C-alpha cells in the first residue's frame, strides 16, 4: 500500500473486533509516527497505549466520573458559535451518520447511546492517549496533528482501523488522576485502535469532503 492508497482508505472506524494488535506492532506505529515533522525538533508528544486490565480500569473510572458540562465540552473541540461554512459541515456530518444508522432525529435515546460509545473508545481493544505539556502553543499542536496523521496512515497500512477522539479532552482531570501522568500534561486527543468489525453498519459510513475549489486556488501555474 502506498501513501495515496492509505489516505483514501483511512476513515473513522467506530466498531472493532476483540483481536488485540500485538504490542510490537503498536510500538512500531508510535515510533514511525514520531518521525513526523516537529518545529525545532522538540517533539511535543507523549503517548500512553492501553489495553486489557489497564484500559478496563480507566473505562470504569470514566463511567463513575461526573458527566462534564456539555456546553463547555464542545468548546474544547470547536470554536464558540461556529460559523459558516464550518457550522453546516459539522451539522451535516452528524445528520448523515445518524441517517446511515437509521436513527431518527426524534430518537434522542438512540442518539445518546451512539454518542456514549465515545466513552468506551467504540469498543476498541487499544486506546492511545496523546498528551502534551499544557504550556505548549499552537505551533506545537500543529506538530501533534502531523504525528496523528502519520500514525493513522501507518495503522491503515497495517490493516488497522482508527478513530481520533477529541472527546477525551473533557475528561483530562479524571484521566490524569487515573493514569498518573504529570500535572503539567494535558490530553490533546485519543485514538481508538484495533481491527475493524466489517459487519458493523457504522463502519460503512463515509464522510464527504468539500470540492477543492471551495478551499484552494492555484496561482501562476
């Protein structure tokens, strides 16, 4: 598989088999992702990969934790009062997924149940938390994005599915207490990782990208 194929095959998987990727493979993916560009080579990432009992213990702590304020949680992932065209893109993406799953708009219980799967890493056998020092700035968060993309493409190459989750930023205090990472670190994002359950309807859902003319232009060619 080449890079172009991995780019086109990658998607956000939201259902996984119970098969656990080998530790050596997970380590190799992390090491390869760390080849991503980093301003000044400061490499502002720190990764925690969990499976088995450590993952189950974390999920139990999350289940027992108070539910974060929804309005404040959204602000951890999106700007306040999201504007066009971004507001419509986000709204249409959510509606398209629920329609794909045959979950009606008025079926709030089913929508909440689907959303709650975020807190279980969508059943993935491996959860990876990517941390960074909270004192880092936007340039370093760009580096984290490079790390993230590198990891996902390598995982795709190895036949693994991933789902990036900004959801876990809202639980940073719980995660910090449960996992014991230094207080100066914060969760940038998490990754659900595993072998994809091809029988799950949610895994046949694909998002659509805006045509390139909406966001790019060529000059002087």
